[in-house]
């Protein structure tokens, strides 16, 4: 089988030269372990940060070792009392076609509740990020205006829909007309802005006549700069991500925002979804019930074939995905 390793640490935008496909043996499970066939691999923007050798909330990838991320696997051999052949599991596993995992490091998922890939998106890490970041920090109230950037992506699309469930007016910012149409026509956003073709500052002013109460930050950079002058008193800004800066080789610079925060008494708070790990059950349950009630929709951009995993990852930075970007490695 093949495994994808980090070969060189990228500076700026990574290319295929930073990765290598290496032939490795399929291991046999020992007692308390299972052998998994990789069905889906999650590609995520935060993995870019793990390719740098810098201190963060999660350690960097090591050179010449497998890259890892959220993976859905199917049990093909079990030496564990907890799993049977044919079970589907989710875990943080290497980018390879088969993995051996200890039975306490992966979690069984229910393929009858939703297609298994949904556990990488709406019912998984990105859905929980949207849920806790918006509800715990953003705290949207009915009638308030919520703006979300990266709005047609995995996190952003769920943020906007939860804000709608809570009765807010929702404005999305995304990178193409197709995405804008999706937000308006499929997800019921109240307004949407294409940052590649529109002047975001003036479009936002028009879309938010009552100002902004919550800004869910996914992208950083110049898009983010346009938000601050429109903040209402006691606005909340959950800072989830800053993808526009992930490939910068120099620190990002921009306007100073303190003045805007002071005069509006606004709260800006960074978070990682891991902060909420003790409450994942609660979030997953509510997301699942909204999904089953038809209140929440989700989209996936599925790249077929393990050999295309790196391209699927790099496509995140080109905005090629609508909804969650995943790689299908094998049929389930
Ligand atoms: P997405 O599905 O949103 O994919 C990334 C999207 O970002 C692209 O589709 C693209 O959409 C947009 N994008 C890419 N480059 C730029 C740019 N230079 N400027 C503006 N937009 C850009 O990914 P996720 O939903 O998985 O993640 C969204 C954000 O949330 C990321 O910043 C990520 O790091 C963060 N995150 C944080 C977590 C946490 O725990 N704090 C957990 C999970 C994610 P477009 O066409 O609109 O440009």
C-alpha cells in the first residue's frame, strides 16, 4: 500500500514536491487493535499549519512520516472485542490505504443515521466547530445580523444555517458566483457577497443596514478588515480561522482593530474546536437532529482516488470546494 509523507517543509504555497508517496507494508493488528481500510480522508486548511515547524495547539507533522487527519475507515480485521469486521469508524489516522489502530483511539459511527462521510463534515469536526464557535462565542439572537466569511465552505455553511435556525439575519462572504447562488438559493442566506468580484466594504454596508452583531471569522486578511467599521455595540467575533494567511511566509499585517473593539465594547475570541471536546456529544446530537429534521443541509466536494489527496488539499486554498472537501479512497 501507499502512504503520503511530508518530504519537505513548505514556505508559501505547498506543491507536490513537498510530499511523497511511499510504499509501506500493511500491518497486522495485535490484540486490542483493528485493521482499517481507508474509505474517506478529510482534507482541512489547518493541516497547512502542521507542515510548519512551529509551536501551535497541535504538534507539527514530522518529515518522512505519514500526514494524518480525520479518516473514515472500515474494519477489515478485528482483534478487539469492541469492533466487528464491517464496522465503520472515525479517527485521526495516516494518509494511507490501510491502517492499524488501537481500539480506544477510534470511534464507531452509525452508517444508518447519515452517509459515513457526513461524520467528517456536518456531524464531525467542522460541524462541531461551527456549532460551538457560533453558539458559545457568537451567541446570535433572533433579529441580529450575523456575517460569516468562508461562507460556502465546510464550517461557514453550517455557521450560516445555525444562525438562521436561531432567527438571525445571515450574510455570507465567498469567492465565486456559484457559491453566492448556493448560499442564497440552497441555504437561505439573506445576502451573499462574492469577494472576488465585489467591493466587500460597500457590499457589506448595503447587506447589513443595521450593522453587524456577530462576525464568524474564517479567513482573516482584507475581507476581515472590512468588518470592523460596521460592528454594533457588544458585537461578538469568534475567530475560527484565517486561511488567507496560512501560506504567508511573512507575518500578516493590516489595520489596527483595537479602536473598533473599544468603541463598540465588542468581544473577539479565538478558539479551537478541541476546547469543547467534553461537549462534543451534546453538539453532535443537536446537529444530527437538525439534519434529520431537514433544517440543516450539507454539501461535499468529493475527490476520487487516494492518488489525488494532495491536489484535494491544495484545492482548499484555491476555493475549489463547495462544502466539505473530502477524498474518497475506496468504496464503502
Ligand atoms: P473550507 O471548506 O471553508 O475550505 C476553505 C475555503 O477557504 C475555500 O473553499 C475558499 O473558499 C476559502 N479561501 C481559500 N483561500 C482564501 C483566501 N485567501 N481568502 C479568503 N478565502 C479563502 O474549510 P473549513 O470549513 O474546513 O475551514 C474554514 C476555516 O475554519 C479555516 O480557516 C480553518 O482553518 C478554520 N477551522 C478552524 C477550526 C478551529 O478549531 N478553530 C476547526 C476547523 C476549521 P472561497 O471560494 O470562498 O475563497
